[in-house]
């Protein structure tokens, strides 16, 4: 096999200044971007570190012991995350997803969850707080997370075959321990649980049917994710993407499947159910069927930059603003103005972009802005 050369440019250096607009933007619970998409979902990356080295996300060759992870002083503190979340809620955010890196590596994460769980939307509702994890620490932490106010978890698992899974996480982590983590989350009441499986053709596509068989009838919704060209280090190639349509065909060869209506506007997954009532699966097809038209997600990086798209090359530096003496009104107006200027829709444009624009150089890593 020929070696892939992966250009590595650290895009975290290139932050955009978050300007406070001359005219304040009132927080009325509804904010539209330039493509008329509301702001509803905030994904917060709480660490850029991880104990796995999934080749599609943090390949070992790049994320080695010399990799310049963010120093502790650069991380947003919990009070800062809480403040920003409160201001985002003022503009319509209803759902929070904690992610990373591996979010359970952030020390005392339950303290942050505790702070977020008491926040209320403008309508007086509790936030929908969820977390995406590789599951490795769930056995130890599920009960504490639940007690702090976490509602549910999404666990990533790319196969049931131990050898395949150990090779994909690239740190020799066993499947059994992730399955035990899913059990622990279930026992703690962190449901309904979703399981994310990134499908790479030729690497783990033989795990599609075994994974479906395993989770069928358990109440766990398995979601198949198309391998994406995020970041600049995973050496992505289109021929390693297995389109969701093909995944569905493989399931249909085993079971009768029926399409289900989306559960919410802005829902990323297309849902299909087993005709015999044994649950559902989802497809996240950001390569073959872009869903940018409904994308209501903002991403807050570990060091407090606001990213408007998973494929963005630059983020807006909110940390600098909140560490100045800016008032809540000023910070709130600044983040509103950033959203109002948003016209990102990378996946929808991917096929029509010239090669130099669709190349990966310049993009930030998913472990830094969160999945
Ligand atoms: N470490 C946690 C985990 O793995 O669940 C949270 C962070 S991870 C970046 C969030 C999600 O992004 C995971 O479900 C992961 O499988 C997915 N992901 C990472 N790189 C991806 C890629 N290149 N294509 C598709 N999904 C990817
Ligand atoms: Fe870590 Fe999650 Fe990325 Fe895998 S996908 S390397 S578990 S952050
Ligand atoms: Fe949203 Fe960007 Fe993904 Fe489109 S490509 S769905 S705008 S994050």
C-alpha cells in the first residue's frame, strides 16, 4: 500500500475576532442566519484530547506525544461555558451536546452538567442535554453523569468484531468494555441511547449487519454515519465512503425496513424502522445527501471559538471577548451577529466545489470543534 502524505497545518492559530456590533441585537429567542436557518443546537467540545486514535478522526501518526494539545489555560472554564450557553439560549438554543475529543476525559464534567441542567429556555423548559462518547469510561461515570442532570448519551462503536474494533480505535480497546459502558448507561437511565457507527468501506462494512442484529429489539437506535472528509489529517478518500443507500440495501437483504418521519426539524439522521416493530436505525449521510438546508447547529471549540460549520476553516474568538470586560449584552450581540452572517453549507456544495476549495488543507479537526 502506498503511503498517504497528509499536510498538517494548525488552523487553531487563525481565529476571527468576534466584533460587538454597534447596534445591539436583542435576544428574542429566535435568530436566523443568511439562509433563514434558526440557531437551536449548540455542540460544546470540552477537551481536544482522547484516549482512542480512530484513524478517521485522530490518526496516530499525527496525534502522537508531540501533538500540541491545548494547554489548560486555553480551555474554557466551566463558568465561561455556562455563561456562553445562557447567552446562546437567549437566541433560541434548546439542545446542548457535550463532545470533544473524548468528553469524559474532562475532569469533573459532572460539575459542568450540573450548571447547565439548571438553565431554562425562554419558554421555561429544561435544556435537552446529551453527550457523545466513545463509551470507554461510562462504566465508572454513567451514574454520576445522570445524577448531575445528563439526559442521554450517544455512544460511538464501529463494530462488534473485537479485532476490527481494536484496529479502528487503534489503541487496542476491547468491544466488551464499550458494550459494558452502554449497559451502564442504560442501567443509569441515560436513554434512549443512540449508537454511532462510522462506516468505512473495506474496513468495517462487514460489521453493518452484525451491529444491526445486535441492537435490534434492544431500544438502542443504531446510526450509520458516512465517513466524512472532516479535518485535514485523516487522508479521506471517496472510495472509502460507503453510501447510506448501500447500507440500507444490506439491511433490506435481512429485514423488511420501513421509512419513518423525522423526529424533529434539523434532525441529521434519516430514520428507518424494522417492519416487525423491533426498533429503528438512522443514517447520517452528510456525503451523499447533504442536510445543510436545515442545519441549526453551532459549535463551540474547546478554547471558546464559535464555528458555524463542521468544515469551517476559522472560528470566531468568543473567549477573548468574555475574558475582556464585555457585558452579557455585548457578548450576546456579538454571537448573534456572527450567526446572522452565516451562509455555510459545505456538504451541499461539496460536489460542485473546485478541487482546491474542496481539499482538506485548512480545516480544523473534529476532535477540536466536536462532532
Ligand atoms: N470521542 C467521542 C466519540 O467518539 O463519540 C466524541 C467526539 S467524536 C469527534 C464525535 C463523533 O464523530 C463520533 O461518533 C465519531 O465516530 C464521529 N466522527 C469522527 N470523525 C469522523 C469522520 N471522519 N467521519 C464521520 N464521523 C466521524
Ligand atoms: Fe476519539 Fe471520538 Fe475521535 Fe475516536 S472519534 S478518536 S473516540 S474523539
Ligand atoms: Fe451544517 Fe456545515 Fe454540515 Fe452543512 S456541512 S450540515 S452547514 S455542519
